[in-house]
């Protein structure tokens, strides 16, 4: 698999995607994703991880960081179920879920209520948008793991699927249907 991220636009389900040459932090982030490896920036001063990629630490302002491999596992913090689809390529996948996931790493740091939260679609284990039956099983607290959907050489999107190895909560909260 290529380890370079193309700057030319590409598409995902009919939606244009591009990573600009000047967007150094995101280019590096997606370079790691293209190898199916999840990395976040770690501040060289305070050592805290951060997401999304930025030019400086949001906690201490230090501009220096190192890319650190992170396990992409966590629990659904919140979600939105998309039923009114605007992008035509997503219509056959409706309803689909967009998840906000609390990563297990650095949970409760720097304060007890904080976590690194990463956004992504709910997909099946192969990286395809989850169908309605899987969508119905996911709610706040569901344990998920990161998978990567390959778009083209050099472009892979980090997304979420059910973590089959994790103990799932007995009762997850969902909006009433």
C-alpha cells in the first residue's frame, strides 16, 4: 500500500475528497491511515495526545509534537442517525450512523470528564457503511474499534465498527424509535 497521500481530489460515495499540500498535519495523519495505522500527535512538552491534528497543543500551546501509534478502540459517546440524506451516494445506505467515540487511551485526562473523541461512520468489519440491522444495535456506550476504508492508494478513511472482542454493555441508550 502506498505511503504517500495524493493531493489530487478523489471521491468517496460520490463526495469529493482532497487533502491540500499545505495541510501538513492532516497529510501526515492520513499517511498513517493509508497504512491502516492510527496515529495521533503527542505534545513534546505536556505529553498529551490530541485530535484533530493541529499546529500546537490545545492544552499548553507548545508547537512541537511527535506522532504516536494509538489503539483505535473506545465507546460511543454520542451519535447521529442520518435519515434525510443529501449526498446521493449515501442514499442507498440510509439510515447510517455518524459516531463520536471516546478513545480508551487518555480517558479522564487532563480532567476526569475529558477524553479524546474521534468522529467516524459506523461500518461493517469490511469498512462498508453499516446496514439498518447493525445501525439498530448501536447506542451510547457501545464498544467499537477503528477500521479503515480504502478509497484509493494513499487515501484510507478511519471509521468505526462493533468491537467483537470487547464486552458490550447490557443496555445502550438510543433515541426512541
